[in-house]
C-alpha cells in the first residue's frame, strides 16, 4: 500500500487520491460527542473558577485541541482515535497540517450556524464531506483503511 492510498476495492465514487472508504455519520457523531463532552467538562470548570475569563480560555483551549490533534501527523482527536477514524488530506492522503486544521475549526462553526446543515451535508455528499471538510479540503476516513504511519 502506498502512503495515504487505499488499495481495497472501491465503487469508484470517490474522486480524490484518498479514494477509499469514508467514515460514516454515526462514527463521526460519536467521536465529536466524546470530544465535546471532554471539552465541556474543562469549559465548565474554567467558567466556574474564572467566570468570564474562563469563557475565553475555554474557547482558546477548544481551538488549540482541534487544531493540534487534527492538524498533527495522526489527524485524530481523542474522540476520533477512540472511534478509529482520522482526518486526511483529500488530494494526497497525508496530514492536513495546522493551518488547514484551523480553517477546518472555523468551518465547523459555519457548519453549525444554520440548524447544523453543514454537519448533515455528508449524508448526501458523494465524498461524504461536511462543510468544514470542504473548507479544508479533507476527508474523514476509517483508520483501518488509512493506518497512521
């Protein structure tokens, strides 16, 4: 298997170099739920201890968490790692890097603005991409098809 490439049989519906299977909705949902619960606990403690300043620190921690883990070589937050999925570059199958992970984070906010339609977009998108995936030109894939090297 070449780096970032899926060598299994595909239906041909995926068009990027990352042409193998995509992570499904429920795996992605469970991963973000795990991440949000962990960050929610931290956020609650910060707000309780530091009041208004805790809000700002909590937001910075959330940004740092997603940018660091999704932009790193593994492309996995702790929730994604628990569910065996990861974020990879759509064009070459490698890591997306920290700059694009930040764009992805901003895209996540946009995805949720209009009744979360940007998150649901993957249900009918041929590449199974949410809006934030499209913003950063990435895909979320099962780790078994794209193992971390």
